[in-house]
């Protein structure tokens, strides 16, 4: 049981880590929607891009916030 708890703790460390600038200050990372509204990391949104409509999650990739398609369909109505 302790082995699983330790593995879980180690695997969740990168999720809770802050991004810091060279000066040592924490940098707030977030995505934006088409109206420019802030979307926090881990939040899902229905996106419409180039005629396609799909669910995407705000995630970090190479220290850059980006939208990653989740494969789920958008629920409307």
C-alpha cells in the first residue's frame, strides 16, 4: 500500500509545480478562449476551429499553454 501511495505522490509532483521566471517569481499560466477570457489549466471547453467542433483541455506543452483535443464530443443544448 505504501508503495502505491509513494508512486502517486511522485507522479503528482509535476502537476502541482509552479512555472517560475528567471527572477524566481511564479508565472501564471492559462489558456484563452476566442473572446480572450481566461481559462485555467485543466479546464475543458468546446472549440470550433476551421469548421470542426471538438472538446479540448487547457494543458501545458513545453512550458506553453495550449489546447489539446480530448476526443470527447461537445454537448449542446
